[in-house]
C-alpha cells in the first residue's frame, strides 16, 4: 500500500523563488527521506529526517517533520534551473523496505 | 556514476522474448532491490535481497524472475511479458542498518523497458 503521498503533483516556479513540497503518510515511521530524480534517471538521496527530529537543513534544503500530523515538507530555497526534477518522499518504518510516493514534478524556469 | 550500474539502459522486446536486466554495485552493500517505475505511479518495490537471500517478493508475477548470485550482482530475468510491463526498472542497494538505524538507498540509472 502507498505510504507517502506528495503534494502538489506538479510545481512551476521562477528561478530564485522558493519551492515547497509536502508529503503525507499513514503509519508510524523510523525516518523519512527525500529523493530527487532527473528525467529518465535513477533516484538520488537528498536528506533524511528521523522520527524524533522536527527540522533538518542541508545546503539550500530544509526538511520539516510533524509526526502528529504524519506529514513532512521539503523546502528548496533560491531555486535554480538545475533543480528541475521530480522529488519523492520515502518512509522507513524500520522494516525491509522504503515506500515511495508518486512524487512532485518541479520545474524551475530561468 | 552512483556506484550502482544497470545494463542495458534501454531494451525493446516482444512478448515472446526472453531477456535479462543486470545490476552491479561497487559499494560493498549487502542489500539489493528491484523497483518498477511506471508513468504517474509511485515506485513499486518488486524484490529485496539481503546477503543474496530473497527477503521480499511483493506479489510480482512469475514472468519476472530475480537472481542474486552474490551481494554485488542482481539480475531480473524477463519472459513472456505484457505491454503493461513497459516501465523504468530501477535497481538499488543499501548497507545494513547498523548503528545509524537508517536504510538509505543508492539507485542505478535504470533500464527502460518497452514491450511490444
């Protein structure tokens, strides 16, 4: 069953603007991860936030986690054309696998 | 390159053909995965291998047959596929959880399969 669901499905912004993507999930988690996928390529791990953390930063990325609402958000600040990609959240409940959502397609226009 | 190599990158096959996808990881990881990615759908986990033993089969049709001869190599054997099996097949690997407790995947670039 699908665990993570991203919102919005697609997002188009101008270079320099911030991009926010949201992820909701259904069951308890060990951690939540965000991945990026350029067109037709594999996914690349961006950042991981543990269930006991509320916010985490990595460069221009900021991730928040609200376990009471079972939701997470990924903020990309000062976006660049090279940030154009699909972004996926994945939930890890400590078992054998990660469960991915359908992704948010981000387009950054220069 | 991520350290996970998939071949071929593109494959076109008829419904009666038999072909194989190959995945090799150079990261010393002990777990390997096959995922299927279809347009506008979430990634679907197909199979998981830990220390070359299959630990997950996500109700995948028998026309997909995985093989993991060692911790570095993973194959997906394909036979009598259907057009709806056309998709991007992604291989991934990970290290055992260990002290960090997290399972982070490293993906290959994928094999784009088209079934005619």
